[in-house]
C-alpha cells in the first residue's frame, strides 16, 4: 500500500524520521511550496528564497537516490495552497490514505496535520539531541528551568568537551572570557558566500515577483542551498573565524556585520546541517589545538545547550506560549522596525542589516532591537511576529522562546531570571554604534539624552513591584533610589515624552 511521506521545508535531512520509516519502493514523498506557509507571516524574501531553493535541491537529491517525489512549486496551477491541501491532492492521485510525517516545529502545523482527514502518523523529530521525554524528565520538579544545568546534562550525554566525567579544562562554562568589546579591526572577511546557480536564480525571480513587497531584500543572495555548500560554510567558519568567536561573540560593529560569527543557523534549522556534526567540528578543532577552549565551548553551548533548551521549553509550555504577556506591554511596534527613519544609530544599523541580510547576531537581537522593545513596553506578540518574519533562521520553536522568554520576559521568568534590559552604556561598551549617533550616550537627561538611558529607568520604575525583590536587580533599584527626587521626575517625564512622540509616529 502506498503511503505519502511529508517533508517540510525545515526537514531537509536524509535521515529525517519520516524517510527512515518509509519504504522507498512503494511510498511517495510529498514536498510543496505553499501559500499558507509562505504568508502566515510576511517572511523576509531571503528566507523564502533560501527555503524554496533548498527544498528543490533536496527533492532532486531524493529522486536521484531512488525516491518517487511529488513536488509542487509555488506557481504550479494545481497548487492547493496549504500543506494539508497538497496531501489531499497527492493522496487522491496516488490512491493513498496514510501519511508519514516528522513532527513540525510549530504548533499550528501540528494541529493542522492532526485535524487532516487522513491518517497522519507524526514521528518525533530525532535530529535533536534531547527528546521531548528527556527534557520533560529534566524539567520535572525543578523550581527554575535554567539552561546551564540542562546544558551540563547534554555534555554528559554526548561526551562533547568532556574528560571522563569532568568538563574539559575543569570548567563547564567559559562565558566570562567571551565578553570582550568590539575589536579595533576584524581579521575575518565573513562567512562563505555562494553564487546562485541557474536553479537558485529561478527561485529569486519567483520571490521577487510574488513577495517583492515584503520587508527585506532578496538580492544579493549568497546563502548555501544544499548540504555540500552548508558543510563548506561550516568548515570555513571553523578554520577562519572560530578561533576568535568566543572573545568577540557579544561585540557589534556598524560596518562589519558578522565579525566572527558562523551564520550556520539557517542551515541547522532547515536540516542541511546536523547539530552534533556542527558541535563535533568545533570540538575537533579545539582538540587539534587550532581553537581555544573558550571559543569551542561558547560555540557548542549555543547549539548543544541553548538551541536544545529553547526547543524543550517551546514544546513543554504548549501552544499558547507565543501569546504570553506577563508584563502587560501593549505599545505598538514602532515603524522604525520596518525601516522608518530613526535617530538611534544602533537600531538603525541593526534594522538595516536585518532588512538586507535577514540576519543579526544574538546580541544585536537581544540587547538592541529586543532591549528597546522591552524598555519601551512594546506588545511582545508584535515583537515575536517581527522576529519570526525578518530572520532567515526563524521558526517558532526556536524564535518564540528567544523572543517571548529571553528577550521580552513575557513568559514571566521561565527562561530568564531577570529581564535583559540595559541603558545605553552596555551598547556603547560592546559596539561602535554610539559614535556619530544623534544622541549622546553619556547624557542621562536633557536635550540629546540617549533614549535607552531614559527608558531603562522608566521600565524599572513602572515594574518596581514585580522586580524590586529580585536579588539580581537590587543594585539597580538602590541606584534609582539614591537619585534626587527631581532627577527621577525628570527622567520619567522625558521618557514619557519620548514614548508619546514615538506613538504619534514622529521620528525618534
């Protein structure tokens, strides 16, 4: 009996669970570029182009390996427009009534498949290192679900950076060595880029035609679109950039967007790279003496620790997680996130980079765009949808915990022990953004005062009841209380005036 084997755009792995459970001789692989997936948010054109191109190449690879593949391109006249619609169409063509599928990474798709009028068998996505059951067992009974302790369990499980039962070098975490400010110059030219071939160019033309009004630029396009290219990009990073990644992973430079970052997250999250493969490449470079341990450990922690952890949180917390709003923030996302003019150079640079590259690294997301949205009181649902739209590596399982939890504290502290808020001083220390800015990062009040300085205290004041008892925030409130009452009143009044101007649509 023929079964359909569903492969989604972020499941481009030959070892994916649905393929492992299928019979090449009788089952039919179904892949489709559908309107529902391309438009449930207004994705960045580069993300759409990357996925469509990678999907087409993956389908061709499966065919060459002997699979029967029914592939639907976006502009096919028979395109049903949804994953379930395509499954129903192909089921009728093939005389199939059963579907093998690997569990999607978004609750909305899981629910759609569960409601489909077909027998759909959902298999757990075992490309991840921690299963749902493993994460649930780890989380059970814990007062706080802190990533550090989960990460240690993953180190023990995989043996990565371990010396017997002990962490390599005697420490689990070298984060204190990985907080250096932006260097005077960067010796790395950036991640490996790839010239689009004829097939990719056809996709770029399609995306320009169908999604040209979306936020973002599809050209120039230099992303890897198959496993071989992705592995070359990984090898390039490990050799050229990983030795310095640890030191400068939190740094930001206006004219060097990537510094020593890998930019392999789109390939990881789409399935072109395996997480253990990526971690082992970094470990091998350290064991060979080519990479310092703080760099290897910091990089591995982002994948083995953080990536696995946020997926665990997403599925543990359930489908309502992206809608949480523990701080009751209601302000609309300001137009500057869509490229409207702003006098804040840090935000202007981060949004410009996002628009052109569909990429910003974790500190740009957390401490610039995320920090501003949090201290300004922006609705976290709107912030969540913006991140989901604009980044090429964004899928809800990874993006929602990072935004709703880590960045916006909208989950009430499940992920973060305190909100990640800062004044302009942090941005000034870790970047060159403040030089040449319209605002003066050293000014706390008055004409030209940095908005981050004003809004930081405004955030702390309006949420004092919630946070003043947090031991990690006690010093912040002591500093606020030591200020003269007149100064506190001025800070709050100027912050309110700034927010009013932003709310009226004025350039801020």
